[in-house]
C-alpha cells in the first residue's frame, strides 16, 4: 500500500512492575532521518530501537521517544557506607565530649547525614527489559504504519483522480492537434488569395508550407510519451510501498513533455489545455512530496 510520510504511533507495555511507553512521530523528508530520545538507563538498547524503526520507515524524518520506569520491589537496594557512618559517629562523640553536649546519638540521626544510606538500582535482565521495550515499540510502529497507510490511500485516490483528469485533457489535445494543421492550411490559402487577389494559387507551394508547419508543430511523440508516463504513474501507485522518488521522477518527465507541447503546438486552445495540465501536475507534485 501507498504510505504517507506523516504519521504518529504510540505503544505501551507493562510487566513485573516495569512500564515502557514509545511514541513515534514522522513527517516528510527527502531522506530517512531517525532521531531517538531514550533514557540513559536503557541507552544500550538504542541501536536495537533504531533497527526496528528503520525497517518500518524507509523515508521521512522520525522522532522516537522512549520512556521507561521500573517500580518493581527488587529494582533498588539500599547500601550502607559503614566507614562513613563510623566517621560521623566518632565526630559527633568528639563534639559531645569537647562541649559537654547531651548524648542523643541515634540511628535516625546518623541516617540523616549525607551519603550514609545510598539507594542503588539493581542491574536488570537486559533480555527481559528489551522484551518489554520491544513490545511497546512494535505497538507504536504498527500504529504508525496504519496511520501512514490510511493517509497514503487518501493521497493515492486524490492523485488518481487528477491523473484521470489529465488523461482526458491529453485526449482533447490529441483530437485538437490535427485540426491545427487544417486551420493553418485554410488561413494560408485565404491569406494568399487576399494578397494576390486571385482564386488560382500554387497548391504545391501551399502543400510544402503546410508540411513544414505540420512538422514544426507536431506533438505526436510528446503525446505518446505523456500517455506512457500516465500509465506508469498508475502502475507505480498500484505497487505501493516506497515509491515517492519514482513518482516524483515521473511528474518531472510529464512536466517536460507538456512544456514541449506548449512550445510547439502554436494553438490557443492547446495552450489552455497545457496550462490546465501544468496546474494539475503541480498539485500532484505537492501530494507526492508526502509519499514515502
């Protein structure tokens, strides 16, 4: 399916007192650019997160936000710095003896001194942590892809509608093109009659002039190529997946052909058709900029 480069996905997982939340936001970008914000405690898993996201997002700028909390009972332990505690106690006793203070040394007093008690996080099982994060990441990726596909399908339908409109105009140009030569022949004959003031004219000379004009303003090849590009555009949209660059190239080629038609046609009606097609191509080009 066609995917838009714009999307958002969120995934959440919980297990054994641990909780992980992953959010992915993507916008259009010429290349693939992935930015990951992840807590320091699980930063060693950043490469794995990037690998998963890069497989899902082949083009576009992706901002990935990972939050991780561990509320499990065995995630922390309290360490006692016995040496520091003894130093505090000895110092307090020295103060008591020196200044004849009341002896109120207690556990609660010593525990209040800095760094006597330290809360340390216990190292967790990396495999267990990745399993939890991976579950949230997969949920975010699935949600993101679903949103990008829905928007991509809308872009596809809109582009196909505009392509149908362009194709109809191309058919009108194909019908109009032969008439341009016929009209030129009539105008040329009438002009010569006016200038020479006679009914008899050199048909061979007229035929030569018309042939030169027809060759100079012939747009048959451009119409064939333009029709071919329209067919390729439709086929590419059917393929889906990462086709944004190819679509962009096809629109450039279609613009090239229609510009040539406009410069060679030498007809006001065809010029109006060309302007209409260029307008539609620009609208399609803008939509393609958001296709992966």
